RNA sequence: GGCGGGAUAGCUCAGUUGGCUAGAGCACACGGUUCAUACCCGUGGUGUCAUGGGUUCAAAUCCCUUUCCCGCUACCA
C-alpha cells in the first residue's frame, strides 16, 4: 500500500495579551476547514496552533493584575484554547511558547545561529539615534551619522543581538522567484520583494534587555530572546525538532522528519514579512528546508469604527455562537471571507446570511424532504428506477461537485468551495419544484416515480452533507443522523445511488437552523454590549493602557538641553508630495518658525490655524520630504497611532516657556 | 515620494490567452407553488464595463492620459 501523503499546516500562534476576537478566531476556523478537507482526501494531516506568550506587554499586564506572568498567560492561553475548542477546530497540537521543550530548543537555535555568525552581538554605542529610536550598524552610518536624519548618533547603554539577513538574501530571492506559490496571495510577493529584499535587508534585532519575561539567552545573562526567533520556531519545536539532530519522538515516531517542511503556514497578512523573510533566513541558517507555502489571509473587520473593550462593541466568537450556534458562525466566517480583501462582520450581516443560506436553503430543504418522505412513503424512499430527464441534470451536478470543491480548496478559495457545496442544495430545491412530489403523492399510480424522486433527493443531500463536513462538521452529522445515512467517503463522491435501500428516515425532523428575527438579534447584541461595557467600563486596564518601550534614563542636564515653548500656528498648508505631512508657520515669541509634522491624517490645514501648541524649539533643523522643518510640535499618540496635539491647559501667549 | 493592485447592475463581486445580445449572489418588484422553517421555484436592469485617446476586423479584456480608491513602504524632528 502506498504511504499516505502528509500535510502539515500551522496557524500563527495567538498572542496571550487578551481574549481573541472574531477576527483571530477566523484564522483557526479557516485552518480547520482546510485541514479537515485534506483529511477527507486521505492525507496524513498534522495541524498545529497555539499561543505566543512572552514579551513586555504581558510582563506589565501581569504586574497590574498582581500575578506572575506565567499565571497570567496560563489563564489567557486556556481561554484561547477553549474558544478554539468551542469552534470545533481539530488541531493535533496546541503549542505554548512557555512549554519547556520549546524554550530549550529556542535557546539552542539561538546559540547555533550565534556560533555560526548568523547572529552577532551589536551595540548601541555610537550607533543609536535617540530621536529616531533606531540603532544602526557601523556600516549603515553615513559619515558616522544617522542615515535617516543625519544627526549624531548617541552612545547607548543597551547592547543587543542581531540576525544577519544579508547573508541569505540572494538565496531567498532565488527561492521566491523559482517557487511561484511560496507567497500567497501573489500580490504580496511583490511587496516583499520591492520593499525589503531588493533594496537590501536591514539586520533584525533579536534580543532585548529591557524586560525579563522571555526566553533567556543562556550564554549572556540579561538578554532575552525577542519575539521572532521565539515565536516562529514553534513551527519546528512543536514537531519535536532538536538542533543537534536528536529529535523528540511521539509515539515512537519522528514527527519532524515526517512532517517538515510545512505545507502551509496560514497567517494574517500583517505578519507576512516575518514569515516570508525572517523565518526562511532562520531556516537557512539551521540548514532546514523552507515551508512550501505561506498564505497571508485578509481579516474580518467590524464596521462600527474603532472597537474597544471599554465601549463593549467587540464581537467575540463565543457571543455569536451563543446566539447562532457553532456551525452557523463557522459558515459565516468562511463564507464571508473573500480571498484578498478584508471581510466584514456585523450582527446584521450574520443574521441575514444565516437566515438566507442556512435556514432557508439548507435547513428547509432537509426538513421538507424528510417530511415528504414520511408523509407519502412511510419514511422509506427507494429508487424504483422510474427516471426522467431532470434527474440526470441533478445527478451530474451532484456527482461532479466534489471536483469543483477540490479545485477551490487547492487554490485556498475556501469561500468559493462552500458556495460549490451549496449549489447542490439549491439544485435540490429546484428539483423539488420540477418534480412536484406533492402532486405525485396524490396519484397512487405515480408512487414509484415519487419514491425515486425522493430517493434522488436524499442521495443528493447525503452527498452535499458529506462535502460540507470540513466546514460544518456538526451539521453534517445532524443531517446524516436524520436521514439515517452513512457519510459518503471522498472516493465515492462521484457515484450516485449509495443510500442504502430500505433505510427509514427520522419521523421527527429537527430544525437544523432557526430563522432569527433581526430585531431580536440586535436586542441580544445590545445586551452583550452592555455586559461587556459594564465588565470593562470602570477599569482603566485592558485597551486603555499603553505601554511603550522604555528609553534609557536621562539626567536633568539632558532634559535642560531641550527648550520647549508655546507656539501659535498662524498658517498651515499640506506638503504636496507627502501623505502625512503638514507644514505650519508657528509664531514663537517674536519669531516665526516653519515646522513640518506628520499629522495630516488627523488635522486639516485650515483647522490648525490659531491653535496654541507646545513646540520643541531648539531641535536641529532638518528637511522632510524636501521641506525645511525647524522644530517639533508635541503630540500624544494612542495605541492605534492616532495623534492629538498637546495644548496649554490655560491660554498662554505664544513664546511662553514650558518648563 | 517609491513599488504594486483596483475602478463592471442599488450592494458584494466573477469575467481565463482580446471574439456570440457583459454575468453571479444579495436586495427589491411581480408571478407561480404549498411538501416545508411565511419556505421554495420562475421572471424582471436603458449597467456611458471610472476618464480621454490609441492599436485591432473586433477591447471590460492590450498600450498611453487624467481622476479617485486600496495595500506595502518611506517620511511622521
């Protein structure tokens, strides 16, 4: 017997800073549908997902909660896992980056790359540009100055490790060019090439000393492995990979040898860069083959603008499931998601989709078929061989559906694949109209024809239900149970007439999907919203807290070097060539300075005029997009990057010193 | 600013290498039907295929102009 072909799929691991919303959950469900389909096709599948649990944000959140970081991530990771379970995701492995075997291997990986020179120790000393918050290697400096702003770079206290990307860049470019399917969707490939690979890669900082909650660099105390080497490695450590070749075995099997390279890394489009550049470089450094495909999927968004926990308008999978049921939500997220563009999720859209597709088309079809079988045939439909032309049309569509579904799934067009399955159910409804069983039922002489018709229907529904399994596993089970049918194996999808003659359908058909009244749903949503707001409203934690990377301590002298004054904006215009810049004329005392700021998205030029703002005045002038800027307007920035100008709390004259 | 993608029915989008009266789903309207979860089936669009020009026997499809959107990236003193 030929050995089964293997298929290894991973999702990104979810960050354990909080409960995942419906968008995150989407990825797990999408992965699950792909994996279930592969299993149906007969592949030997491994599906890995999990949680990413290190980092400063978690360190701080756990402090606020008054518990250890480990206790904190144990809680969140458990919650994430329970939602994945609720959604019926059939993962084989749920990895946590705090798992001991993972941490140990990450240290070994780090050490190996270091000993090969792929990771090197860099220093901020003389290379750190404080205003740019960036560090540079000596080769990057221009005349010993910051290549970005041209100013002196400062000696800094931190030292850090860097991953040398340039060494493998050519190989990676070659690989991407010779493996067209490597990056999906294809349009993303250009972005990676044009923005990063072709212009030349900057080395990646892979360690931190500013926080402790991470995997320690075991040969250099105080350093902690920073996110990417830690997180990305999960794809191989989860298979038992060991740097020195002695891979861990599971059930006596070397999973790494069997499953690596991954067939598909399923990730959000926002982290494509890390998976298509840094991860391959790491793998090359380790001498391992690259994954076959990386798919950066779009996101499911909520359309009511900014979402935040304190407003209570975040849509969570478990809330939706409470109202609609697991499979309804699986259906919605899989069906609504196009291939390249972001999709939208709202309570209204979910309700419409479910009513129209699940309750009307599918649920009602199963229900009417069973009730007719009971009413006219005592629950037993058999093929009496009285065929008509319309039957063929139905059969052709039903028996060829699996091929269409397969094509769509191979191309990762999951939404289109579901549509192909539903084409069967729609065709069944039409078939009922064409054959008019209720008329056949009135004529005893047509009984054999009636039986054939209903048999054809049941057979078609069984086929459709079987094909539906990767997407809505519970529903498949429910339908088959009501029909007393066995699931059709994938190899038999092209055959018609496998429903066992003499089988009796249930005499009490259960409603598969209830129709929901939009008003009631919205009321329910409002309750959930209120409960969420109440739970989060009072506290300042969660979304309202922003933690940024701490900078080295400065002396009062350092502070004293900076001169702040109140300025009045007397004129302002857009910088034509730029997407973000406004150019303001700012009156400060008796002089007027021209200042360029990146706030076009948040302020219109007209509304700037007349504002009193805080200005850092003695900043060395620099050119931005070709326009001279002689200072800096102070702004506050929130977690989404929204900016607000800082203005004096009482009216103060232009030129007043800020001290 | 650089690179890339897009602009097709009220809405969401299909339209393969240029070729029959430009399509699907949803929504809406009307008609049919009654087995069924007021469900199902059918019918209905004068759409400047964003704009202006060009290549061609023939262009939504290829080339150039303009406008607007989106993604990544840079700049956000």
